[in-house]
């Protein structure tokens, strides 16, 4: 007796965007998630307007629905079908497969989850749903008049940063940091802002880049490194500290 055929036609999951490539009239996205029984990461084709606000590294809630059967396939496996992104359901879905420590932290994470259900400006994310933040140029005022007004960031981008910040905060609490204390929302904002300024805004550096000295390493006889002139030494990839220049020891 054969097992009954599984008729799963929808999947909901969290996944990051691994790749993004223009393909004809659509943009192909590669996600770090696989269909059941598949050996390969899922690829989705989305409209260019949607692709413009989706970036490699973004992690979102996704909903995909089964579409038509592929040519030559019998429908025995999920990979026999095309799958499409249900954008509207993805925006509304707040549940995540992440395991949280308690219901309070789950609720906090859901509150910060990215959502497309915002006003068109996205200003509600800044706690100002009635109009632009004080000092914003779109309000007819100069930013200098209100230097602490903050930076207006695209709603989807801010939502992703907040999701990452909450994930990091929850991980810290799971490891015992700040145990038993109320949720530290100020620290969550600090993590979010740090991700934006120190990660999101930074260019992706080439391979063999020295982040400590902000310079590109060069290939030599013993590997990659660069000279630190003020120390009369070399910074060698994979080695802690600095290596004194041999000429200085003679």
C-alpha cells in the first residue's frame, strides 16, 4: 500500500536572499531555503518593482504557493511544480520558525517584523504617523533646525534592521545576558542603528581586505599582507598582531 500523496500547496518560512539576477522581464531571487526533498536553494521570479526594494542579505518572512506543473513532470515531488511568491500574505505573516525564550520576546519580535502594511511614507516607523519627522526637508523645514530628528530610512530597510537587532538581542538574552531584566528597548535601537551605520552603509570590500587598518592586502611570497609604516611592521593575514619588519631587527 502506497502512502497518500502530499498536497502541500503553500509554505511559510524565514529566509535570506543569497542572490539576485535580472532574467528577462523578471528578477530571479535565490533564497537560503529548500523545498522538501530538494537539494538546491529555492529560486523565485519577482517583478522588477518588487526586486528594487529587495537586496542580497535581506532576511524576510516568505510565503510561496504552488503553481503550474513543469513540463515532463508527474507531480510526485514539490520540485515538479513552479512556485510563486505570495507577496500580500508574506507581508501579513508575523510568525517565525525561530524559537524564542518566552512569549514576551516572541511578541516583541513580531512587533518589529517587516511589514508592508504601512502608510505610503513609512513615517509611522518613526512614531510620527501624522506627517514627516520634525526637521525633515519634506516638511518644508531644514534638518538643521532639529538635529536630533533622526534619519528617514526606507520602511522595508528599517524593518529588516529592526528584525536583525531583535534577533541579536534575543540571542544575547538566551545566553544569559541581562537575564531577569525588563526588555532593554534602548539597546535594541542601538543595535539597529549600529547595523545601519557600520554594516548597511559600508561598501563590500574585496577579498583579502584588512578591516583593522582599512587597507587592501597584497599577495607576497608567504601569503597576503600589508606594511604598517608607522609601526615598521607587517600585518599578515591569519596571524595575530604585527610582524616586525626584518630590516628593523638587523
